[in-house]
C-alpha cells in the first residue's frame, strides 16, 4: 500500500494533480480510527497527520484554529485547560474497532461529522465549523467561512465539507467554535422503563422547562436494569432548580433519582459511544424521528437485536447480525436512515455504508463531488455508490 505523507498545501496540490493525470485513487486519512468503515478498497493513502498543531486559540472569543491532523484528545485537553469544550462531543471510533483510543484526529471527526450525546441540543460538527482552508480534488487551494462566529458570505461550504468523508477536498486548517464548559453537570435517571415509556419521558423532559442538555436510554443489558438518563448542566443555582423540578415533571413516568457522577459518566459513554454494544459483530447507526424509535427497536427485540437510544430517541445504535435489508427498510418506514458502521468484510463489500438515497439525490451528490473532484481521485469505491440495492 502506497502511503503519502504531505506536510504542505503545495505537497497536496502536486499529489492531487499527479493522481488526476494518471487515474490514481487517493484516500484522505487522519489517524485511521474509522478506516474499517465502508467497503474494502485499493487506494493510495494520503496521511494528513503531517498537518498538525494549533494555529490560533482565542479563548475569550471562543474560537480555535487548528490543523486537521492534530489528535482529538490533544484538542480536547487544550480547550479543557481553558474551561471550554467541543460542545458537539466528538469521540474516538478506535475502540469500536478493537483499537486503542488516541488515534482520532480533529480533521477526521469533522470530516465524518462525528458527534456524541451533546448533539441533541448543541448541534453537530457542521454547526461548529466556522471555516477552513483546503485543497480540492482539482489541486486548487481555497478558503471557506472565516475565523469569527458571525461570518456568513456566499455558499456555506463548512456545512458541506463536515460529514463529506474526505470526498471533496483535503482540509489543511479548520476553525471551530468552542463553548464554555458547564460549571455543574448532573444526571437524573428513571430506572426500569421500556422503550416506549422511556421515549415518552424523554419527550416530556425535552419539551419542559428543565432545559435538558442530553437524554438517552439504555435497555436491560448484561444483567443491568434499564435506565433513562437526563443530563442537566449550567450554573449551580440554575441546575439545582431544574433538577428539583424534573421529578415533578416526570412523575407520571416513574421515580426520578440523581445518579452519582462516577456512575453517570460511564453510562453516558456506553450510550454516546455505543460501548455497550462492543460485542455485536454488526453495528448500525440509525437516525430517525424520536417518536419512531420504540417501534423500530421493538421489531428487532425478538430477532436478537441489541440497542441503545441517544438524542432523546433520535439516534438508535443497533447491534444486529441479521438481514441488512430489514434494517434499511425499517429505518425508511420510520422516516429515517441507517448507516452500516461496523460489520464483517463480506457484508461491507456488498452493502453500502451510507443509506441509499433517492436517485435524484444521488445524482446531485455526484455532481457536487465532480465540481470539487472532476477526475474522481477520491472515488475509491469505499462507499459503493454504484450499489442501489438495500
């Protein structure tokens, strides 16, 4: 396998122009923590970890500019030292694939649109990417967005690039909005609810005055009781008042208790990073309307499916080794879509990682990619775009 290790935009320009000229295929990669997602492919690797380091960090302005190859853990430590955070709560996929954590880069999580439980109220990576510089598949440098929070001019390319999986351009620098870390974080919980009751409780909590920052549900797994979680955060007096009001708001659903911090943290991690489904050979990430979640997971209970609910039911992690067509058809029927995150190589080579879209949408996406990458140097076959079957 050929691995390129560029360190400058000029390196990328030359590399991309050369690949276009000879019909080469290139896969942009950071730490490789998500390399096992998608179909097998034969492509040259462009290792972007040479683009590492902090360019500028202005804590009072809540703005961080960093190079994409910088480890996610390093970025999180940097902002935590200033009492700040990446509010979309990105995480390292390495452990989901049997790897040690620490390889994920900030560019990789933005390019894949990775977000944790905080996305429910704080938004996703695309909502926190203010601007970037990049080299397109044309071998041309360009700049999008800016380095201030209020900067909207022309096309909103940051929202296009976040979640594009490196199919449009190689980011060489990115600017993120950071937020103050909450002074107090408390987790309230109700034990023993089924999926339908848990979703109803989460809906009531989100619609009430308690300003819930995150809500999730873990069913009975590994001998542990079901638990529905509600995260309340902010300044101490406000958190105290909201936590006091929550049991009254949710009393029709059950008895609400506060969990100790050392118990709550691993529970949030087990859900937000699907850690509780580590043993499932095939793992799906299903986004759908929260009200549809109970019916969706109920269909897989008798089939041996294991699941977790995040984003108040808007995200289902599903461990299910059965028919992938069933997962996709059920997701569509519920008004959502299913990503094949982890699975045997044979499965990933025939089932697209991304949920197939309507033909018109797929054609539009292809036209956008060709605008950035006319020679198709980033078309490695990883996404099986030619496969329309479920």
